[in-house]
C-alpha cells in the first residue's frame, strides 16, 4: 500500500502526502503545547506558510488554530500541539 | 436528491473541537444540523466531533465521517476521500484503563458486532499507559497532550500491520475530575468540553502516521446522576462508554487516498468538488478553512454558533456569506444548489447599474 509522492513545493508544511504508511521510524515521541504570535499575512496561503514556519522551530505541527487576531498589532495568536520525535538511528 | 447530469452538491460542515461551540460543543449536538443539511446536499463531509453522541448516533449514507487531521489534508488537496461500504475496525485500548472499565468497552464492541453487524478485529492494548493530560489555553480552548504517544502509535501499528484493520477506534483513560467547575459547566451545556482537545490530539497522531480513519472515545468512571443536566450533554450520560457512536461512524468512514491514486475511482472525492463550507462565525482560523479560502468555495459563517475563538472571516481578509443561524444557512445552501442567488430571496434586490470601467491613474 505504500506510495511515494512528493508534496508540491508551493504547499505549506502542514500538507502531507500519503507515504511511509504503516511504518514507525522513531523510538520516543513527545507532544507539546505551543502558544505564539505570528504576523498577519496578505492571504490565507501565506498565513498557513507563516504558521508552519513558526511552529517548525518547536517540533512537527500536529494541530493548530488561529485563536484571535489583533488588527491593531497586525498579529494572529496561534495555539498548537507539536510532536517531537527521537528518530531511530 | 442526485439529479442526472449534475455533479453531487457537496458541503463540508466544521464545528471545531474544544472551543465551546454553542451548537456542537457538547454531546454530538450538531448532529441535527448535519441531518438537516444532508437533506439539501448530495454529500456532507464532517468530522467525529459533530456526529458523535456517545450512545447516540445517526448513520446517513450521504454523510462522510472524516477525522479532523484527515479533513485538513483533504481541504489542502493532499488527500482524497474514497467512500466504502464497510471497514474492518481495530480497537485500541489504553493500558491505563482499569479491568472493569475495559470490559465495559469490550462489551460495546461485541454488542456492535452482534447487534449492528459491524466487523471488528481483535483488540490491542497499548504497551504503556498513555497518560492523558488536559489543558485549557489562554483562548479558553481545551487542548491536551499524552505522555506516551509512541505507545499509542505502536499499538496502532500492530492493528494495521498484523490485523489488517482499515479503521481504528481508540479508547484512552482520561483523568476523572468529577468535581471540576469545567465538568459541571459542561454537563449544564455551558463552557468548553474539557476532554475534546486531548481527544483530537490522539486521533490526529494516528491519522497523521497511518492515514487510516480514526476516532476516539474517552474512558471515564461513571458520573453520579444529576437530574438537571442539559439536553445538549445528556447523550454522554446514557451508558458506561462513549464508544458506540465511534464504531458506527468508523464502520463506513471513507478511506484516505493519495494524489493521483494508482486506481482512481469515479466516487473519489477531492477538495475541488466541495461546493460550500460551513463554520461558526468566530472560528475561521483553522487549517481547513484557510485551505478552502484559497479556492472559490463559498464560506458560510454562522453567527448563532458562538465559540471561544475570536477569528471572524473579515479579520483574516476572507470572503464569507454571513448568516445568523443554521436554519438560514440551510436556505443559502438550497438556493446555491439550485443556482439561485440568495439575494433574489430577499427584499434587497437592487436594479442593475451600468459598469464603470476602471482606469489606471497613470494613464
């Protein structure tokens, strides 16, 4: 059932082609809650990319949402859960 | 409802999990909304939080039960949905569940096999207690983490690899906090579901890793009788488990398929086939909404369904059709499906005006 597909470069880091199905390639995993602020972007695609890039420094994004928008400061409040995995050597 | 030579009218209904939605934030209480929409649409795609009412559920042939992570990938165009007639379901139980409570859940699975005829494989117990931790964030939304996600995924791997299951029902032991204000509010149909955020994390982990349909039911000690609980929360007071609706939903949940699948089928569903998306008016900040907003798919926002979120469409520069209620939304959907401008059904229909050509100031 495994298929090998490449995600288009234009898509955000959240989108995930179906691959590595049925295979676990880590020993340990943690889930971590993250709260941060991201500058508002000009369009939804840019907004998704900005959120993805901001979350990547904490771990692999699992679930996130913009929870509030500060129009004066031009920022979006993000709450998320990321995963941090220790890969198999 | 399908007419010859027309494409199926497809609606996505989202009520984000754990944000205190006034409709859909409790025990499957957005299910009547979906039942009504399913009468004006050919297909409805929604997620377990909308359809799960613990012991109560309503199976509809034109409603797809799609876990939230998978729904986000579908909206982004990365995954497609392939309707199926039935799934072989695997049951994954948290090692942290006490023996008696485990037996209650196994009896639900056996009952679903005997009474509903569902196909359920042998069950797997995780190799460590999952240790669910609940959290309420600054926004008021509930989130959650689990200390042993690797144990969860190893159990799911066993179900998929060794038992060949096509969908996974997870039951994790959640902390009992019977005296908490959050739980008391929830039982009164107020506040935010304290468990919902952690439930979403569990199912997201499995869907992200294995790309199979998945849904979660929490294992909890039975609550003492409270004759004053809200009708919106009452479905979760009916039995010992929340598992029946999960098994019923997963039994026909569509499969996830990759872009350009090896054997495409005419019944496969892709994001570009979605005709409308419904969300609570203040909850437009999720991944699926942002993905659909990059297309021409109309976004219908429902004001009556208040949430703890503060993200209206206009705050993100999204175009939306704002309606006051789901009843109004259903009217918009019916008109849209019929090719009728909703404005034509109101008193606001103004006369046509001559087009004024815009000229660049540099000319």
